[in-house]
């Protein structure tokens, strides 16, 4: 029975500083389960090598001696070794073209692949995730970029107190600045020209809840989508209140067949029979934060064609889109690239479809950082490790030479096993067509 596992150095992004297991939990696993952790040395990981060494882990230059290897982001094609087990966010379940060479290589080497994203309970709810921290960091970054963009447009607002998430030492430090901005808005208000100031949030899962947790630090009043369309009818809106609107499936899409009621179950089963119903809300939003799940079967909510039409009459109310989901050309088509922490925002020109780095220029500001939880590396790693902790012994000690249906793995982990001995497992055989 294997008792050795490893954690690799993250190298996909320069500022990826997360770890799937923190030192305190490494010590716990050694004490309670007799597991030995090999940690690939990293100069940037939020928990330094010495912290792992003190916890009893061994610091190594490579993971040749680790049969089971945990990471966070995708691993280079050259990293994989025959018959080993790898656990990470693989981003292959939608047939992502850019990761198919990686998956092919793992298949050639007869590797096992467990994807955190597919560790779910019997109701299909994810059990291991960074989603809340994506939402937290995504909303912090959206408010920070909003301050910069409004300044460029000639408005000096309390949002200028807020920094990009990764520049804070802790989440609590970020909260303090946002609360400060909220106090100023409540007492001094925003420029009348910006009011009513509205923030739309799509979705109601972990990502969106994280975003709402941050927005709640501001003087927020929640309204229904139908009320958003009536705000101007109520006369002059107060300038010291921000309006938050949460959009669910029934607000975002509607049946192709006129006068048919929205049916959530049917929407999930037959999304091809639904169309975009979101465009009517866009002119009334100051900020849009996109935190919903989306794949290509579902209608888009913000198209390039619509943005071009929106900008025909000049600069619209919509100032910033924080696309936390970061699906390239996805539900928000102006998300044309995944931004890095060092270069997190760009201006999208709706007429040329070109982008300009930063917050200046003509068009719509987009915040599309791909690894938002890494902007809060300590808190997100601590949470993730705490959840993963319960599954590590079973993952490390499993005998992967056994047939798939005889593997001694918790059901939630078995569901997340995409490759077994280099073969796509039954639930994931559909990926073959993308290969």
C-alpha cells in the first residue's frame, strides 16, 4: 500500500501561489494516516519550504519518488511519468482544445487523472473548490478597476480606495478598504451622473456568493430584476445607495416558443430551445459581475453584436464587466482572453473587437483574471486543503492497478477519475471525440 504523495511547484502562471495542501495538514496526515509528503521546492508558494519542512514534509527538487502527485493548475506535458496518479484542475471536461495534448500524453503513459472539479456529491454539487475565493477576489478586482475606469472618465469616487486583491496581505485588509469606501459613499454619495448606480451579478453558487459577500460591505440595496427596469421611473435615485440585482436562469434565458413559461428542468435538459433574455437589463447596469456556470449549449448573455449596438449611441451606463467565470468568447463574448494577475484588465472596443491593456481608451473595461483565488493565496489554500484533507488518504493509498469498478475509492473521488490506467472512464468517454 502506497503512503507517499507529492505536491508540485506551480508553474503555469508567475503569480500562482496556491497549494492544495498546507503545512498544518501535512503534519496531520503524517500523524493520523502515516502519509509521507514530498514537496517540490518553490520560491513563490504562499507557504515557504521551511514551513513544510517543520511540518515533517521532505523538500525535494523533483517528484520522481512520488506515485501520487497533487497540484492546482494544469501540468506541462513533459512533467508526466508512466502509471502515476495526478490530481489537479485539468480543464479537459469541456474538450478544451488547449489541454488535449496534455490529456493525450497522460493516456500514452497510462496515467490516472483525478479532477477536483468533478468531485461531487450525490446531488451533483461540487465538494472541493476555490469558487468562493474566485468570487471574493473577483469582486474586489471589479471594484478596484471600476475606480480606475471612472477616474479616467472624469469621476473621482471612493472606489479609488480599493486595490487589486493580490496587493493585500489578507482578505481582512481588503475588507477594511471596501468598508471605508462604503462609508464614504453612504455619507458623501456618488456623482449624480452615475446614479442610480447598479451592480448586476449572474448566478447564485459559490462564485456569486463570494462576490455578494464583498458587495455587502457597501451600502447595498437588493432589488429584483423587474425593479431594475423601473428605477428611472421612480424619479431621482439616491446617490448614497448602490442597487444590487441577482440574475438567475429565468432572467437570463427564455423559451424560443412565445408565451411558454420558463421551466428550469427543461432548460437544463434542452437549452437549445431557449434564447437570450438578458439584453433588456444591460442598459440599466453600471457594473456586471458574471459568476454563473456556462457551456456552449446555453445562450450567451452579452454578445459582441449587442455591445456594438449598445455603443452606437455613445458611452453607455455599463462601465465594467468582471467576468469571474472567464470563459473565452463564452457567455460574455467580450471576454476574449484570460488575463493574468500582472495584467488583469483591458478595454474592449465593440467596433473593432480589439483590446487595449489597462483602464484607458474607448470601450468597455473587462476584468478577466483566470486564477482569481490565487490573489487570496493563503485563505484560499487553507480552505481548499481543509476540504481535500478528508479524501487524501484514500487517493494516496488506492491500488490503481485494480479494475475501475473495484477501486477502493470514495464514490465522490471515483466520479472524478477521468483517466484510469490511461483510459477514459465510462462517464468521460465523450471526451474521445475532442481528441
